C-alpha cells in the first residue's frame, strides 16, 4: 500500500515500498482489455486521439511551433504549472525554446500551447547523464494568462518508490506521427533502478512518455511511476522501453521544482 506523504509546501505524492503488491491483477484496463499477468513484446501501441494531461514537446521559434520531438505529462503540483519528461529530452534547452502541447492530435492544439520557462534536472544528470536520473520537471506558462495548466488539463499523480510490477498504460508521440499511441502491459525490473515495458511502436519521440498506473477510465488520468528514458535513453528498439525508477533524487527534484529554485 502506498504511503502518501504531504510536504510543507502543501501538496502530496505517494511513496511506496519497493516490494509492494501490484493493484488489481488481471483487471480490465482503460483500453478495455483484460491484461494477463505477464510481460510480452507481442503487443503494439495503438493510435488514439490523446488525453488532456499528456502531450508533445515541440521546438519553438519566434512563437511558432516547429517539430515535436518528445512526450511529457502534467504532474500534480501546488502551483499547477509542472510537467514531467525525460532529462535527455531537454538537456541544453534554453528557456522559451520549447513548448508543451497537451492533448495534441493531428495538428490540433485543444488545450493551447504552453511555453517551457524553466527546466529542472538532478546534479547527477548534469554531471554525467546518469541513466538512473533521466527525469526532468518543466515549468510551463501561457503568455497573457495566469491560469495554470493543471486547471485546464487536470494532472497525473506522482508516485515515488512505486512497486516494480504494475499494469501500466504508456503514452507517447512518435516523431513520425501526429497522433499519440498507447499500450498496456506489466512492468518489470531488468536491472537495478530501471523499469522495463514491452510493447511495439515506441520509436523516437516517445521519450518522456509516462508510465501510468491506476488509470481512471473516466478521465484517463493515472499515477506516473516512470517516464520513457533511463537505460539506453529509453531503449534502442521500438519493442522495449525503459524508465528510471523514481527514488529519493526524483522526490528532491520535485521539491526543487515546486519551490522554483
């Protein structure tokens, strides 16, 4: 069972023991199918119209969107302005040169375009690109608006120290497509501090895509326990994706992003 820890800045996220038990094995997932308790590479991601709290990262120049290159998701925070992705997606990013488009679908930006105004990565990532720290938080805003993105799209929850074996839905935006893909499968730990998710179709552009556990079928929101990245920057083949497990460093980084330091 997850332990919910509330910090002094007024929000909460879940911290779970590493040997926790997956929730509701073999239950119908948000894509409508009963998923057996195994990991298999036979699955393949399916195009879908997207979900509000997950979107694509785009290059931004003179206020105009360029190409999308990674995936990110809105994460619950006190100020409602944080997005989570992989650190390798935004290394060297200059403020104002990247935009987040939640719910992006075939050229449509249903929830607007949000400029990345700050990037937070760990000291370990900055020093050596440690794959166990391939996580970044982004602060986003819209010019001329004081409404935070979380009030527009809703947000995913963040879980630190989640159980290794969980049924997750992983969403990503392949570079070669203007639509999101989604797939469900069980996670496993192929090496220390890394999660593995097996499903085809997760090519370049899906990096940063959330591993969503406990997805609510009514609103599509869930709990982020990892993002595509980590080992091999998320994997060298479309069938196998990795994610750094969220531990103390990610919890500290989240607090730093919330504080704006």
